[in-house]
C-alpha cells in the first residue's frame, strides 16, 4: 500500500450564525435596508502535517476543536479557505454515521451503492458482499430500510463496507466510541490489521486509549490550531494532563494510598437504618 496524506497550511473559515439577522424582505425594509456586517470564525488555522505510508495518526481535542472539520477537508468534503491537501491512494472513509447511505434503501442496497461510490466495481462489491454482511452481523436486517436501523446498526454497516474496500487511506471519526464492547473490539482488531498491512490512517477520537493503542503519532487540536504533534503516547499524555481526563490505563495502574491525615470514619459505610417494630409488624 502507498497511501499518503499531506496537509499544508490549511485554514477553514465559516460564517458565524447571527440570531437577529433579517430573515425576510419585510424585516430588511423595516430596518431601513441596514445590513449587518458579516461575522466569521476560523475552524482551522494554518494546520500542517504529513501522514506517511503505513502510519496512523490520531486527532484529539475537545468538542469544537476542529477535528471533524479537518477530517472532512482531508476526505474531500468541501475545500479549505487557504492551503491545500494532497491525498494519494484508494480512500476508505466513515465521515459520519449515515453519510453516503440512503435511508429509504435497504441495508443490502446501501452496501452495493456505498461500495461502488467508494471506488469498487459492482462485481467487486458482490464478491465481498458475504464478508461485509458477516462482519456487520446484520444478516436478518439486510432487507429492512436503513431508516429502521439504530445508530449502532448504522455504524456496523458503515464500518463493514469501509473496511472491505481494501483502502490505502482510511479516515474514521469516533467509530470506536459507538456500539457494544464486542463490536468495538472487532473494529480495533480490524484497524490493527490495516496498520500491519501498511494502510495509512487518520483517526478522530475522544478515546485516549484507542489513540495510544492504534496510532503512531497524534495531533492535539485546540480552537483550530495544532497544540502538539508527535508520538501518540507523548501527545495523549499532555492532552490528558491538561484536560484532567484519565485514561483506562491510568485507572488500572494507579495505586491508591490511604491518607493518614483523614479519619477513616469518614469513609465508613453507613449502617442500614433499623425498621420500627410497628412497620415490621405491618409488613409481616
């Protein structure tokens, strides 16, 4: 595989929402044709990095940091305001749950249309159809309209299709935080297999442990800017320390020592309240 991602000086500007803007011609006339100056905000500001073949990079940050905006620009959904993005290799992407799927089509039909739109021929999709269905574990729901699927079922189908097109570049957003534990483990194993086979990946996640486990490097975004970019363990450790979020590994390895300055009586479990004889008699 020879997938590569190059992001060079990328910035993205959006128009800020104005709650009191004129919505009708009548409102414009009543205001005397006075127009408010357009306000904007930058979701991304001068973001640059490179993901070489066979490497996986995780993108972390709080909500609103610009993670999904970055991933969508890399996937080709919309253009950056400034800078440019170069992506080589067959792309497999799960942008958001349900994106690329049609709610009125069945699961079977969505597998075919999504696979073809991802670059496979119809014959290639049909050859891999049974494997896709087996991975999704949705055999009994294949002929149901997608609008009847739950969020978890949508995720299963989307990941199953994306992971069977043999991508050279894989873009994923929060796929490991949705669904039951068994499916999360299956996704993790699948991503580990891609990495072993040389797939290039960009993974957006709020799960520090998943980034450390799957990614070689990590990017910490804050207000659209890169705070830190480097080895995954180091970047995640800085992010966790700054945000006060503890990972599962921290919880498992942290030794809790008793504080001798605190009276242990404060930690004693309260004794159950005794029932009055009258209440006891009435219940019996």
